[in-house]
């Protein structure tokens, strides 16, 4: 079975690095980006199955990533991470087409389950 | 003056929101590192079993502290968002749990022992979290001022028959202290302030002589 390709995007470098290691141990093919610009560039070079992005980032945040991917790469699913899962931005991102939004600190099983269901689903 | 207070409250809410957000990021990273180390340990060979066990215990303790910090950050968010929408759904049990840390100053000076007693299931109601905490904390402080050193105080949350939620503060040795005719002017003033604060959030407060009990009743629908 092919590995699910995941792009992790978060401006907290330590967080994204460690989470990438943990996902790799669980047999995901993981790359990381620490800002939205770099993430969009990396997606252009090699399109992932799933993008896992922090909702609150400077310049290009998680909501904007969802919006751009719906337009440019509608097959790519987006899972968002946030410390404030009740905020207005979460509703906006879900309306734009994000598959789900998980609360930080994370539960790794919830994340891996969501990534697998995202990789298996068709956003269109 | 009132306008300045509103601006200060709004600013405080923003600061609290920012601190809670950053705290969650710190805890999220700490949690990832901890669980990553647990992954590595689980996969390691069985050499040094004693050391492995010690490490596992240490990591479990760190995880416990991360969980505690996350709960605190969540509660900070609850109050910072009080400015956006004053009335929101809240779990009264969570607010009551915050009374224990708030009681520390007089717990230390008077040696007062606090016992919290609330139902296991959430006590969800609609209200203003900050004002509810203010009234609960004010009642606790008021009763504590009437207690004897090394007394106990039980705080109990319960649903009223039909409608509303009740929080009782009971100290068995204060039946004389809660008689209004024995109060100093300052105690009358504190009590009047509490009554007025309670009235502002559709709550009532009352005193019962035997056992020494202060009651707060929230006239709210259960959710």
C-alpha cells in the first residue's frame, strides 16, 4: 500500500519537526514547511495527498491555504490545527472546504485517523 | 472613567487571549516531544529495563503537567472571549474547580481546608463566565472571612428541582458568624455588593444558619 503523502505546515519549527518524526514512524511520507509561502511552493513541486496546517500563521494562514488549494488543487484535502477550535476562523475554514480542525495539543490517533480518511476521500 | 475601564477590560481580554494561545503552542510542542520520546522508548530494546521504567514514569508525569496546563489555557480562553459575547454556554463545574486556586491566599493564612463536590456530568448552563466566577469567588471569600482558623469549607454544585443550578458553601463552625446582627459595617458592605452583583446575572444569594451555609442560586435553564 502506497504511503500517504503529507505536508505539515506550522510556524512553530520545533512542533512541526517533532510531529513529522512521529508521523513518519506511523508510516506517512512527511514533508514540512514553516510558513504558507513555502508550503504553496512545495505543493507546486510535489502535490501531497493531505496538507495539515496551523490555522494561525503570519501572512498566509490555514484558512487562506484552504481557499487557494480548493481553487488550485481541489484533490488535496486540508486538515487544520488550532489552539482555539471554537473561533470564527474555524467556521470560515470549514465552510471553505477544510476536512476538519483539531485542537492543540494534539491527540496523535485523532490526527492519523483524519489524515487517513482525508487521503481516502474525494473533496469534489 | 467607565469608558477607560471598558478599554482596560478589552485590552486585558486581548492579552489573556494571546497568552492562552501562546501557552497552547508551548504545550503542544512539549506534548509532541514527550510522546515522540515515548514512541522511541517503546521501540527500544529491553536493555536497561530499570532506566526505561524511570524514563517512562518521568514522561508520564510531564504529560500530566501538559494536560493540566492545557486545561488552564482553555479556561483562560473562556474568560478572554467573555468580551466578545458576554453570555455563553459554560460548564459550572469548571468554574467551581477554579475556586480552589483562588482560595489559596486565605487557605494559607487561615489554614482553611477546601472540599469541592460537584457532579461528574457537566453542569452546562448559559451565563457570563467572568461574572459568575466573580460572584462565586466573592461568596467564598466572604464566608472564609467568617470562619475560624483551620476550619473546613465544602463547595457543592447541584441542580435544583425543576429549574436552575445551586452552589452551596458550607462551613460547619460559622453559624454564629453568619448572623447579620453580629456583622461589622465592612461585612454588610461586602454582602450588599455580592447581592447587587448576583442580581445583575439573574442569581440570588442567601444565608442559612444551621449548618453555616451560603447559597448561590442561578435561575437558568439546564442545557
